[in-house]
C-alpha cells in the first residue's frame, strides 16, 4: 500500500513530464517539460510535516533543489525527517539539462550530501561530482564518503553495483537478463 495522503494539487501549474527515448545503442535520452511545473512551486508551508516526521525512511533526489520555493521546501522536509530519526536515502538522479549550469548542479547536489545516511549514485554521477575522476577507482569513490554515511551504493548498469560502508566494501554482480528498457532500474 502506498500512502498518497501527502499529495498536493496546484490548480495553476501542470505536472512535470519526462520523456524517455531509447537510442539505437540501448542508452536512454531524456527530454523534460517543466517551467514551471507544480513540483517547482511547492512551498514549505504546504509540507505535511506530520507525515514526514512519521517516516522511517525518507528518500529524495536533487531535482527539487534547482529553484525556490521548492528548494526551501525540500531542505525543510529533509531537516524534519532527520530530526525525527528517519533514515535519509539520497539518489541525486542527475538530470543536467534541468539545471542552469553544470556548476550549479554540482553545488546543489553536494549541498545536502552530508545529511544523507544512504546514497545511491551512478558511475556517471561520480565522474560528474569529482570533475572527471575515475569512477572505478575506490579512492575516488571514498572521497564522496562522509563521516555520517552508513552506505554508499554505486550502480554499474548490467555489471551490478558496488557498496561502501565505514568498515567494508564489495561488489554484487548483475543478473543476466534480456533487458527491454532500463529506465527506473537504477
């Protein structure tokens, strides 16, 4: 069961749309229809703090950090969840075309990095956040690890994933399947 009681409706703005197409090589391309979409216009006063503070796990991305008022609402929600003892799970989900610049994306993504208990990132996001360093180098990945982090997951597509904790790290191989579309499989 999914609780949808925290949903909000904005009669003056549309829902953001993301169009995903598959290239001939199987990689995805994204096109977004926003500007402004209802999610961008969310105000802190519209948050259901009672619902947020009851969460055991609070999962979020970085797209809501692009502009205010949504950025302020996002930061307030994360703070409320953290203060209530929720596990904070962060998937930056880099969508560079939505940001004003690469620098603003990097700064925005990293602005809340150290609040997360669990972070899931891709190889591409490691390269982006470290300004081109090797995402397969454990020392590079460890640079992204912060003292309060409990688990850092690095997705590697069909190869599986790597995981890092304070005390150990490892790799889980991917399962061989006939993939039709990998969208949403991160």
